[in-house]
């Protein structure tokens, strides 16, 4: 293990990363609040500014994965589809098997220049989470309370608001609603048997209502669905802590571009189409397990330097005054100040991990009940 790799595992480095993310995040949230008076005057300009401000937060996590961890991402896709990525609005359907798959999805967005404008369907509670949740609020993320009868009107309105969005955007959907575990998979397959649906081996049953209403309300704005299936080589199970420790992973992502006009408009037919899509995703995962690769041509989208440059900017801006403050506190010789400083640093680290953990769309505590009732989008 080299000196740099040892350095990446040190708590002090983790504290600095957490500190930069939180403090820069609060500064950016404040700047986003300052854009509020601009909305009634020039809504499109306010949106563009918030895209750049949001990028300044989310790209730090991409830089953590790409540059700090050194994780590599290989893309399997058709060459004719590759030419369109980043040049059109799209709905991205992602599987939800790994702790860091949301970071990998953001890396995919970053490689094609749509990270700042990317959208998700998220729990309403996340809009109250500092930094990421507040950033999402200003980016017009679609929030829901997870009760469909209550959510339908607000979700539909939020989606329709995106029809005149001034930037190309990708709408990222984890249709399974929660991360795959063996326990949740068993429950999901029991529901599949009860409803007469085909069983899946590597996925949970998709929740169709959110996908169908998204397709219905973004027709004419979105031109394609990107069916994206993610896996990691050598049976790796990447974690956020592993990324923070600088562990390198190898992500393989298979993406199919499906024109939106080929997806049925009728809700029941659209739901059946999504179930069939997940059967195909299961077949792709089986192919990967057997051969170690996905079908299709291999490419590695080039790294863009902006995530790294943004991260280095905030490090240079915020670390120097922090070091001077800590130095003064230590030189004061006061045990009380030293203890308070240590507690503060640990709190920063815990706070960042908690906030990133809150970006999970669902922790699955009520998965079986919700799947059976099919009330959660």
C-alpha cells in the first residue's frame, strides 16, 4: 500500500472532506436562497443559476468517487445511442443493488454534462435535509409523500413544470423503490406470486405508478428512456466508507436507449411494459454473472475536469482558514477548546454521512406492506 493510499484512510482526511462538503454546501444553499427574488423576474435565468450552484454540491461526490477513490466506469451501449447522450432529455431507469449506485448514476450524468440539471423522484422528507435536500428543492426535484392518492396531483404538477426547463436534463428513477436485499427480494417475489407476475432473480418488482405518470407527463419533453443496469466486477460490494477510504472499484454500466414513443400511453399497458423491461434487466444481469460483461460495444466516456476543479476550489477556500483556527485553538492550551474542537470535527463527519445516507429513496422498513398495496410510486 502506497503512502497516498494510506493517507486516504486517515480520519483527518475524512474530516476535511466532510468539512468542505458541509460548509460549501451551506454557502451554496445560502446563494440559492438569494436567487428567490429573481424567480418572478426571470425564471429561466434563476433555473440556470441554480443548475450551476447545484452542480457545485453534487459534483463533489462525483469527484470523491472518480478522483479520490479512482473508481472506473465502463459503459456498454450502442454507438448510435452514445452520440445522443447529454444532447436530449431522458428518463433513466436504474437498478438499485448497491450502496453507491446513486453516486455512479451521478457520474454517468457528469460524463455527459447533465449533472447540474439531473432530477430524481424523492421522499418529501428529503427536502428538509440540509445541503442535498435544500439543493434539490431549488433544482425543482419531484418530491412525494409516498401515498399515491395524496401525491398524484403534486407529482403531476411538478413534472409538468419541467416541460419548459432551459437545460437538458435526465430524470433518474429507481423503480424498485428501495435497495435490493435478500429479505426484500423474498417479500417481493411473494407479492409477484400473489399477483401472478413473473419472478425476478436479481431485482425487486418495479413500482409502476411513478414510472407511468412520469412517462405520461414528460411526453413531448423527454425523447427517450435509458434503461441502465449496473454491476461491479469481481463481485465487489462497494460502500460509501470504502469510497471515503480511497478504495478503487470497477463499475460496468449497460445502457439501452429506448425511444419514448415506443412506450404505451395506457397506464396498464405501460405497467406491463415496465415489468417486461425488468425481466430483460434480469437477463442482462444473468449474462453478466456468466460472462463477466454486458452485451454491446464497450466505451469509457472521458473524464471531465470540472468536478475535480470545483472540489479543489472549495478545499483551497475553506481548509486554510480552518487550519488557522485549529492552530490558534491548540496554541491556546485550553483543554476545553481542544475537546470541543474534537467533538465538532467528529460531528461534521457523522453529519455528512447521515445526510448522504438520507438521499436513499427508501430504507425499506415498510417494503412488504407498500409493495402489496402498491401505494408507493
